C-alpha cells in the first residue's frame, strides 16, 4: 500500500499489545510527555511502539519517532472529542474483541500458562491490562468512521490521484493470480457417522458425570483452532457462527451441554460458557466422520468424467462448476475463488496454501490441473481441480490492471485529508501541551505546537 506523507492512517503504529509500562514489563521509567484535552501521553506509550517496530526488524530513526508521536496525538484527540460528543461503544463488543485478541496471543505463544509466564502476570491481569487499550482503539475507530465514513470517490478522482503520484510513490504489485475450481466432496459412510455420534455420546456422558469439558476438548476435539484452548471459541453473534451451531448454542443455559449438533464442519457437542447481550461464548468438541479410500476414489472418478466433458468442449469450465461443483461459495461464479482477505479474486502467491501453490505453480494461463486431494473452507477433505484463470507479472500499479488497488489507495488518501482537516479544526479549541523534546518535530499538522 501507499504511504502518504507521514500518516497513512492513524492506526499505522498501534502495537500488538496494549500501551503502557505494564506490558513493557517496566523497561522504561515513565513520565507524561504530552497532554491532549484530558488525555495524557506517557513516555512508555512511545517507547512501547518503538520496541514493537524493533521486534519486526524496523530500525526507528528520529523522524519515525515523530511520526509515532503524531499518530498517538491524533488518537488521543479523537478519544478526547468522543468523550465531549458522548460517543459510546458496546462493552459487549469490547469483551468480544478482547477475547478474540487473547485467543490470538494464546495461539501464537502456545498456551495460557506460557502467556502468564511471559508477562509474569495472571491471565486475568493480562486481560484487565488489555481491556482499556482495546476500548480506546474501538472508540478511535468509531470516531474516525463518523468523520470519514460517508466519503465516496469517483473514477475521475481515482484517475487524478494516480496521475498525481510521483513515480517513486506508485506501488509495486507482486505477481497475482486468479483461480477457478471444481470441488467434489467424498461421501462418508453411514457407519462413519454412527461411530462419530457414538464417540460424542460417550464424551457427553463423561462430562455429565463430572469430567471437565475443556480437558476432553483438548484431548479429542478435531478443531485445531480451539482445541488447545479447551474448545473455547469466544464471544460470537449468530451471524458469525454456523447456523446449526448458533441455533444450539443460543438455546443453552450457562454450563449446559448440547445434544449432538451437525454443521458444515462436522458433528459437535457444545457447552455454553456465558451470554452477553446478542453474543455467546461457548466451547465445543468437533469430530468428523472418517472418509474411506473408496469414497475418495469415487470422487476422483466423478471429477475425471467432468474434466473429460470440459476437454472435449461439451461444456465450459464455468458451466461445469455451476452444475457439478459441491462448493456453494464458488459454483455460481463459474468456480472463481475469492480472496477472503481482500474480497477480490486476486491472490498473491504467498496467500495460497502450500498444497494449492504446488498444484498451480507450473500451470499455464487457462490450463486445468489434475484432480488432487485437498481441503475446503471447513478443513474437510475434498477432491478438486484448479484452473489458472490469469497471472500477472510483478509491475508498478496501473489503472488498467490494478484499478481496485488504486481506488482503495485514493479513497484512503481522501479520507486522510478530511481527517487531518478535522484535526486542524479541533487543535484550535483543545488544550495541547508537548514536552520540549518533541517541539522540533516536523509534524504533518503544525497545530500540535502552540505558539
């Protein structure tokens, strides 16, 4: 992405963990270095962000320290104004974000115990330290959305933005590809389903007899994303969950264990941990029926016959995907796979799974792979083929090939200008004081330094 002057967005330097000496493990001696309205900025706020960038291999010079400081100043100005305007956010949403962030931390470091050991604090203390920072981030985001949320951009403005860029500022676009797929799901046998149900019934009985759900989830659940956390998935709304899972989870009382639930991911038993407004936190044990080799072979034979029709021009790849593919998310689009990170059809090479990259790396544009055993979005085994629809070479962005990228950059640039105009207006009526060490900074907005 492009970087515009000093601040591309106010969140450029928001650190992974929360600001303040509590998460820097007291590595710095704190002092107040700035005040914006009734919000203070501590020396540790800046130092923690410098440490975070350093951990990513980024060498921070004096100009970057000034950029970090201005980002924090803008954030504090937004939070201060939010209090004046009585802008509020749901505490349930704060808790949901908090749980989600903590799950990421636990997954990265390996366990709650290792997280506690690293920070030399209890899990609850870590949670309490992080809560205020997440609340501030969410308030900041909401304020920015109120200021810039209705901004639109026209094709003429995108064109003007592109032609205003200096040659060195035009972003480099990595090689990108578009993929189509036809996917056949091997059928599991009734016997395999019966075995899974029997196993889950046994585990449910053990839980009802006093064994801990979380312990059994760690031992037996086939959901790698939650099993290490005792099956807990955090606060979720109905829209964020599989419909069948949501129906069961929202019908439970706290501590109650569901009957066996079938979803697109497999079979579950679910326990409700807590309910907060329109969200529930639950834990589950997931099991999937084992697929026999004979079922995989049948799926391969079916896919081979479909490819024979395509290769003989009896049907187009797009029509074959619509008629035969078992993937509801791609078949209506001619098998075109969408990048969930960008909601576009283009992927950078490093965004592909290792198995998919191995399959397509030697394909020519328009060529179809041999059928292979892979996984779908629910991590279930499937037989599929990939067609390389397009592939670009690394290049500087241009309006013909990369309009979406430039459109996004143009609207972010426009939002940034509007935000900074708002900052300039609020600086005139807000008490601002900076430590002398920052008075020489060449800030983008000069109003931080009161004459």
